[in-house]
C-alpha cells in the first residue's frame, strides 16, 4: 500500500520543513511531495537543504490551493499511489500512528470517498484564549447549511473531552488535511481549479458525496493546526473577503436547490450596491460584468 502526502507551500518554508520531519516519524511512512506555489522567498532552497530526499514540484505561477494541490495529486496518481492526502503545511503531527489511523477505515470500507482527522488548534493559535488543559478543537467534521450556503465546523472552540471519539459522517472534509483513495480521484476528478482558494474542499466533497461515496471524520487520527498562517492574510483580509464571496456564490448556484439559488441572486444584487469593495469585485468577476 502506497500513501502519498501532498504538502502545499507558499512562503512558509519553516512550517513545511517541520511538517516533513513529523511525517518522517510516522509508523506508516508516506511518499512526501511538496508543491511550491511560486514562493517569492527562498522556500525551495531551504526545503531542499533540510530534506533532500523528497520530491519538490515548483510551479511557474501561483495556482492557488486548488491548482497547487492538483499538481501534487496528479504526480501521486502518475506514481501509482493507493491513498493520497492533500495537506496544508502549517500543521503539527505528534501522533505516530496518525496516517495509519486515518487511512485504516478507507482500506476496510471501499464506499468511503474521503476522510479527515480530528484537528486541534495548535497551542497559541486558538481563536479565543482558553484555560482548559485539553486541546481545543478546530475541526471535528463539518456541516453545510444548504439553505444559506454556509459551512461550519463541528466542535470548534470546544476543549476535547472525548465528545468526538467515533468515526462519523461529515458534510465535507476540510482541505487542511484531506485523505482520498486514489480510485476516487480517478473517478470523480480533482479539485476545481476555478475556485483557486476557499470552498474547494466543500466542492470536491460534494462531488464525491453525490457520486455515492461516504465522507467521514476519523477522530482516532489527530493533528494540530496553526490556524491562519497562510500568506493570504488570513481570516478577514481582502483575499479572504474576495474568494469567500465569489466561491460561496459559485458553489451555491451550482449545487443548491432552486429556492436557495434565487435567494443567492437577490443577495448578489444587494452586495453589488452595498457590499465591500472586494465583495463587489468578486461578484463582477463571477458574472463577468
């Protein structure tokens, strides 16, 4: 069984180097592929110096999250991987059996199309300060509100008290650490590159689900996330505002029921006049006017 982990890097070589070291300590040793998304610093040189034994795919331009992941997924598929994980680089993996635990349900049940781990906030990166000695949950599965086209994480901001201990279904698997059987990607396709960043994970999850496969969260696999460390500026920035607005509308107009689509079109008209600058630009770009 061959498992590949695709790590997306953009100007954060220290995080990428650290994650590679974590992956090399896994009981299930994966093939590690770094996709450098046209970093403007010396990321590639630093990563090569620290880990000369891994594959690094340098892109001629920034392809976004979706396109960057796809470059690595195509590489893994061409090299006959059985299971592939798309991974952010701002993660910490302390659990030695994390990959083994994550992959195990998909090996046993061929109807599973994608699987995610239980993800905690890395210490110091929580949205809110907590006095709890237990790790704080960032993702324990996700829900899509199909009436409003809003995505939310189960368990977010909760201390882990064992409330998420079993494999459970989820509406979407987060793209922060998203595992697939290779055969699913060959059947359903890769990330939709027109999304560039944000909701690309929900869109692919929806295609997998509507093809008849299960999406699950497996809390026996645990990782930590240094939330909002990407070079996009993080939550609340202009980049975030633009792509969340555009991609939420794009996703809803493709997959939602008609009543919700009509509500989204009314919202679109309102935002064109009253929205923030990046929201108005997102709508103009989506509809090309």
